[in-house]
C-alpha cells in the first residue's frame, strides 16, 4: 500500500508540473474603505500633489546579500545620525506612518523635554494598549554616510514605553528619502546627488 500511495503521489506531482498554472476567473475585492485609500481619494478630488518624480533605477544584487543567513526572517534595523549622535537600533517599519522616538533614547540625546510640542492624538499598534505620546519634536536626521547621505528634518513622536528599539522610522520618512527597502537583503537604498546610497542592517 505504501508503494502504491507513493507511486500515485509521484504521478500527481508530475501532472502538477506539466499543467500550466490556471488563471482564476473570480475576483474578490470587497472590503471597507481604508484610511489611506480615503486620503488618496481626497487628493484625487482636490488634485493635490502631481506626478511622481523621475527617479533612478534602484536594484538589489547578490552582493547586497553577502553575510546574511539564508532563510532569515529578520527586521531591517539601521543606524542613523540624530542631532549629534549615532542612533543605533532604529527599526525601519513600512507598516507605520509615524516616526517614533522612545523615551530612553530621547533622554540620552540631551534634548530638553520642554522642547516637546503637544501631540493631540493617541497611538495604536504599540503593544495591547493605546499610548498617549509625551509630545513630538522635529530633529535633523541623517541617513547614510559622507557624500552619499541625506539629512531631513523629521517629526519624531516621543513615547514612554518599553521597546527593544531606540526609534522607529515609518513610511512617510521612507517616501521623503525615496527609499526602497529589501527585507531579503536587510538593507535600504535611496538616491542622492552622488549616486545610490545603501544602508545595511545594523
């Protein structure tokens, strides 16, 4: 019976490999309106923005993956320069629109807490509870090194919760950088006046 079953399985596998993949005829597209799609709709209505900028091609090669364990499922964690310090353990979070700075890292920067501006909203998604931020602060932030770097003033929301990271950089900043992230290669790339900059996972 075992031999018979295995033989049948082999025949089914062979059939699967020979048959071309089928293109489904059904489409499932129902669902509620997301916040981002609502914003896009409003931009279209009011014709805000314009065309996407003409950007150079960014690609990832085998060399970009050197030293990375195959089959990993790690997050992209980088080092950036925040004001006057190298801020390690910065999580690149494409699922977030906010830039977060955790309180212990904020304290080590030596910035006076009085410089925080009021942040009226509550944050979702950091743990199981809603978080009331301490405030936000715009800080000069440099990505990359030397001539292949970019410095932006970004608004960082300061929160007093425990985290394995010092900061979290979200989609808004990644879009301003024109960055492309590869979780497979654990790095991000973005264009500069001197060519494509690469920041490898920390």
